[in-house]
C-alpha cells in the first residue's frame, strides 16, 4: 500500500501531484480495459499457443494495434487528465494556502506573518522556475526548425544557451530567498517551540554531535562519512539530554560495464543510517554495555538469544550483552515496559545502548526540524514540529520510567 501511495504521488511535497497522477492512472486503466476487452483474448491466444517466435510477433502486433487505435485517444485523454488533475490539485492547494494565511494572521505574531510571506515568496519562485523551464522547452521545439533555417546551427544552439542563462538567473534569484526562509523557520518555529517546553535550551541548527559520541554509542554499522545538524542540548523535568540529526555513509567500490562493454570501477556512497541520536544521563546498576536493537532495522542477531519476561519486547527487539545476567540486571521489567511504550509512540525503528552511565537512542527517520518544500503550508509545518517535540518529551517520560500516560503539551511554535 505504501508503494502504491508513493507511485500516486501521496508523498510528494506538492499536493496537486497526487491528483495529476491519479488522473493519469485512471485514464491508463480505462484505456487498458477497453483494449483488452476488444483485442486481449485473440492476442493472448497467439502469445500463449504459438511458441516463442509467434509469441514475440503477437506482442508486436498487440502493441501496433494499441498505438494505431488507441494512441490518439490516449493522448487526448491524458491531456484532459493533466488538465483536470492540475485544476483539482491546484484549487485545493490555493485553498490550503489561504487557510494557512488566515491561521497565521490569527496568531497576531509579526514574526510568523513575515515568515509566512517569505514562505509564499519562496514557493512562487520555485513554481516560476518550473513553469519557465517547461515553457522554454516547448518554445524551443516550436522554434527549432525556423531558427535553424534562419541562422543555422548558431541560431539553434544560441536559443538553448539563452534559455539556460534565463533558468540560471531564476535559480540564483530563488536560492537566497529559500535560504532565508529555512533559517527563519528554524528561529521562529523550531527554536521557540523548544524553548516553550524545555529548560536551558541550546539549539544550534548548523552544528552536530561530536563524532566521538557516535563511536561511543556503538549502535551503528561501519561508516566512512559523518554529517549532521540541528544540535540540541536541554533539560526536561530535571533530566539532561543532547541530540542531533546524523547521517552516516559508507564508501564502497563497485564495478560496472561502460558503453564499450569494458569493466570499470567507481566509488559510491551508501547511507547506512539517517536519523537522530539522543543521549541521556542515565544511571544503571551495571556499567557493562548492553545494546537493544529493533528487529525492523535488520541488525544481526546476537550469538546468544537473550529472552526477557515481556513477550512484546522479545518480539520487537533483540539484546546484545556480555551475558543474560548483565542484560537483565539493566533491563528490569519497568525499563522493558518503557522501551516498548516509547517504540510504540515513535512508529520508527529504535536502537538503544546503555553504556558508561549514558543512555544512547538511535531513531531512524527523517528530519522534522527542516522547512518543507512544495506547497506545504506554514500551519502544517508548525504542527509537524509540535509532534516532533512531543516525541522528545514522550521519550523522556517513558524512558525515565514515569508510568502514567504522558500529558499532551501546548507548544509555542512562534508568536
């Protein structure tokens, strides 16, 4: 189901893309059904019963009939689908932007209103770049022959040079606006949201955890390159923690064949982890290292299967420790319940390491503190940041073994 949603554009930053793709899919299904109803059975008999040669011929005939009879109809219907999908999605997008503006003005925050205007300017420039690129390509195909006849190759290539210069100019105009919006989003939405519920907040969007912390956690596969951002240090209910988003990549050599069928070697960089690492001060009875891996993350199994008395934990996690005694000394029933509860709230793979009076948590997933592209509204992004901050609070609540349900907090994400 997730793959179908992705194919139909539900994960696109532009809300109108799903309507466009669903319109195309509907047209494709309609044409395919009509074609198979009229010509599918004879062609299928030819393919199945006539051997390999006749089967190939049958496929070619089938494609030929489809192009001749349904090609023009398909082109017309796809054009109509593109128009309908764009109109529906575009209308909804406009309504969504108006609602976001209304909600932002309702806050009365001068900073948020300025941020909303900057977001709209950034999105308009992105849309103009896309429209301009499409228009220049279409115009180029219409003028190509005339330019070549009038000016020769100089006219033909000159047009594309001018088109490239125009697009580069648009890109140079929009990059500073996009950067200003992203920086302002971190200041007005993320930083203020964190400061409203946490104490002693030190939020540095451009910085990351020291690499020695990554290595000490000992939760990650082998890697060669470490990148990260959104460093945060704060206190909540007297508990101190630090975190940042991290991206670990491994450098690999792979072989491939070039256009001359010669074997070549190239370097590729493969992501081995992308998500967040959180570090808590956490006193345990034993200082011996104990690691807990989420089975969804595909980690190698421990050489010795360590079972706990909590079945829900055993089904979702595997334990790596020097011995069962060491593991169960730290993973007491309340701790096990806290881990299962935290994992259920997160909805993403969660790996944990108890080491040197620290608790390390690696959360696989995206970066919710970044400003979104596409036509995502400021209201939607503020809600996403609120949910992300709630995740942090829930983790502190559950992993410090407060068994009552976590209260829902109201965040000041600007204004």
